């Protein structure tokens, strides 16, 4: 079945370490996104990518990095520069243009999330 | 800038209707969405409305859009325990390729 897979589901990190969260989709979607979720703050956009080898900063990109070498994959690295990395991280994808050339409604398909805890 | 606001909590009695409200600031929004998040999981799209519509109904769900006041609401009829979740309002617009989310409303159901 098609879907979007995040791993690991839970991750613990010591202060000063970089960690990478994986996001893979087999939906053939063009666009992929990383959001951070904190209690009472909703979802905040970290990075997004509309096409392979291109990505843009979202609202809270500082301390994070991404790559988009393949259409299916959009890994997120949480670096030691991120001051408060403990959070729930959500990856999503969407189809930007349908095979007929029309722009889709922009519906996001989400993974199950990765919970990062800094010890 | 873009902003989407929602109240954080709503409690309703089982069988009653739930109404979750949302306000947004960007008048150029193309689509407005309601997503549902169950505990420890990702978000799933419940329904969406195109910005030139006033209302959309889908089984127990009714979405109302007031463009003048930039107000969006989601009504869930005959609320059940399985409706307990966090509900996010979101908007997208053609000038950008990102979707902006509200803070989410946690819906709890009383017996």
C-alpha cells in the first residue's frame, strides 16, 4: 500500500549530538514537508521541498538541515545548534500537479511522527 | 503575515453537536482544511473547502466559511467518543507552496 513512513518512532539524544529523522514516501508525490509539533502550538513548518534537489526554509529552520536527493526521501537532521529539540516531528507529502496538469487541492499526507527527546 | 487561530479546548456531551471555530488572516487563501489527529499519530484530512464556497457537507461534518469575517467552522453532528481528537484548521494559498496550521482544538467527549 502507498504511504509515508517515518523512522524511528522514538529517539533519544544526548545534548550536543546531531540526529537524523527519516521520511520515505511511495506515493509519487512531488512535495514533501517537515513540521514540528509542540503542545498548544500546533504545527510549525521547518523545511519544505517541491522538487528533487531543491528545498526552502520554513518558519523555524534554524538548527535543522534537510536534503532531497531522491523524490521518495526527505531526511531531517536536527543539529546540536537547535536549542530546544525535544518535540514531535511530522513529515508530510503532497502532489503538486496531477498527471493531467492541474494543481491538486494541496492535501497533505502525514507520517505517524517521530518523537525526539533530548536527555 | 499568515496566521490561523483556534481555541485550544472544547468539551461536549456525547450525542450533541460539536462546533470548532477558526479564524485566519490571509484573504488570498485558496483552500481551507480540517485535519484530525488522534493521540500519538499523524494528521489525517477530514474535509476541505475551496475559498469560493460558503458551505460543504459530508455526512456528519458541515464546514461553514465566512470570507468576509475570515472565519471557518467545523460542525460534527451526533458527536461520538471516537471523535475525541485534536482538530486542526489549515489554509493554503496560491502565492506559496506551504500550508499554515492553527494550534489545534482538543475535543473531549463527556458521557
